[in-house]
């Protein structure tokens, strides 16, 4: 009889302890969730900041005229280079929906919009050549500057009409 | 018995072989000239519109490799490259080793760097023979409209067998471990999609196996199983299927007739997939080694059936699966 009582008490104590630890765990969980949520929010926030981070182009570069005529040959070169070097992130048609885009910290911008297309040839050339953050520099990857100008020419054909 | 197997010779009709190679080369040259003249007219028409200096043709090949051979390509100054190459076992065992994929494989890991324009230096290590190799590649002439119909590149490779040999049973002298390979690569980009290259080469081995056939008071004669210098030629081509995919084919033909142990030719074919920083080549071929000189001298896998000197017929079709991966940083 005594033994039973003792066991009963023990079990109550145990269950109380269990509840306590559960509460403790719960509070820990809440804390963890809050932290994760906060970090997601802050990450999302930095993402927003990165999206709109301006990319200044020196005036001299922005004003450089495109020396390569946008003819059939230049567009063919540009298209071939676009498919090899650019399409995996920027997408086949420049929408920023390439297969690698989702893994990037910076979402590639939609290059078909008039806001993007209003940039000068010189600005696009500068950005392709120099790169920034996730966007690599293509100075050596496309070693002939005329070929980068051809890519710029091809990018013009991506504009939504 | 041992002596007999050593002395087995492969009957390869050297005359026929030279004739075939000759015909191939002449055909290539003829093709070259017709396209060259066709391109010159368009070049002239364009020059009339924009008087600009002609630039060398770009991207004759996408990688420095075309399966088992070097291409004419020398990457731009400042390029750093890493190569990973695998050759699996031959497919002949079928399912038991999954067509060679689970057989013992050969691996080479290499790095290359372009310190100045037109020069590429490389260093690599191959599993088989624990072979280190150093290489240098220099672009001598680049195919340019109105200037040169072909691109010409020199490639040299020096390899060192670093297997432990405490009893000196493999190498009597340290220099016996060294093998040199020199080749001239002549290539032409015929159209945007088709590029072909021909590369004659010479491989020199410092030591060859041999034995005494006469050793008495009148003197000694030594029978050398192989010659020290071995000539070979390879023809390789690429056909682009799209901006990132291409078909590759490569054929290597030994030219020097060795006293014994004649090496076999190599026929390989496969695909190339490119991205901005990588090229990936997946193919089937006969070469299992990952050094151009060793392959030229010691290839035992034959693509074709052949008859040995003793009349024994040897089945060909000894193909294996392999891949080359390159990563470029520039």
C-alpha cells in the first residue's frame, strides 16, 4: 500500500517535471522561432536593399558609344555568348529566370523592361565588363571588347515591344 | 615461352597506313582551300563597308582538351584552370563491372595557368605510373581572315614516372623515368560549327626494354624492343550542335613501326557540354592513359580487329568510357 502511494507521488512528481521541461522547451522553441523569423525578415530586408542598390557607372564609360554595328553577325555572336555566359542566370529571354537565378543572393533584374533598356550601351558594357557581387566580371571570359559590345547589341533585342 | 610472347609482332601494313593518312591530309588541305577562297570573297565585301583590321577567329574549340588530345586553343592571359580527367575500365566485361564504370579507373588532376598571352603552362598528376607531367603550350599563328587560313600551336609535355623502385628493377637510371612528347597542332575553324585539327607528334623515351642477342669475345648486340623516337598523328574534330553542346571525334594513328609492342590506334567520340566556366566532355575511346606520350607508345586497346605476326587474331572494340571536366577562373 505504502509502496503504491509512493509510486503514485513519484509519478506525479515526474509528470510535473515533464511539464516543466516541456514548458522550458516550449519557451526555447518560441525563442528559436522568433530568432529564425527575425533573421528571415532581416535577410528579406537585405534582399530588398540589394535589389534596389544603385550601380553607378562613371560618366565617361556611360557615354562611350558602341563601336560595333548591330548587324546580323554581331547579333549572332551576341546571342551565342549570351546563351553560354548569361542565360543560366538572366534567362534565355532576359527575364532573370535562369536555372541558377534562385541560388543567387541577388535576384537578376528583368532586362526586358524599358527601365533597364533605357540605359546607354556604354553603361551595359561597363556592367558586363566589371561585374558586381554575384555578377562576375566578363573582361577575361569574353576577352575581345567587341564581343561584349555584341552582347549589348543582342540585349537590345530582348526588349519587350 | 616467355621469349615468344615478347617477340610477337603486330602486322600492320605501314604502306597502307601512310597512304590513308596522306589521302586524309590532302583532302583536308583541299577542303581548306575551297572554304578559304569562299570566305575571302565575303571578307572582301565586308571590308569595303568597314575598313577594320581582321581579327583572329575565336573559339575554334571550347576547351584545351578534345577527348585525349590537346586542342589548338590557348586561353587568355591570367586564366587559371583546373582539370579532372577520368578513364574507366573497358566496356567488354559488361554487367559484371557495369561496362567498366566499376572497374579500376585512371585519374588525372591538373592545373594550368597563362602567365602571358599565347602561353599556357600546366602541371598534372596521373594515378597510373604515379606520373607527374609538366606542359607548355604556345600559340604560334592564329587563323585570321586574309592572313592565315589555319591556327598553329606548339604543345610539349615532359612526364616523370615516380613509382618507388628501390631494387632498380624498373629504372636503371633516374632519367629512364622521363618521357617527352612534342607536337604541332594545326587547326581550322571551317564554319561556325565545324572545326578540325591535325597534329603530328613525336614521343621520345630515354630507355627502352631490350636484351642481348650476342655477347661474346667478338662483341655484343642488343635487341631493343621499341625505338626511342615514335611518330604519330592525330586528327580531331568538333561539330557544334548548339551554343553549349558539341559532338567530338578524335583519331590517333601511330606511324613509327616498332620492332615489338606496336601500340594501337585510338578512336574516340563523345559530347561536350559547356557553361561559362566549365566544359564537360563525356566520351568513349581506346586510350586508358592520361599522358599523350604514354598513350602514343603504350596503348593496348584497339578499336579494330587485327592480326598478329604469328597469325593470331585479336579482337578490337576495346572501348572505355571517360570524361574530362575543366574549370576556368578568369
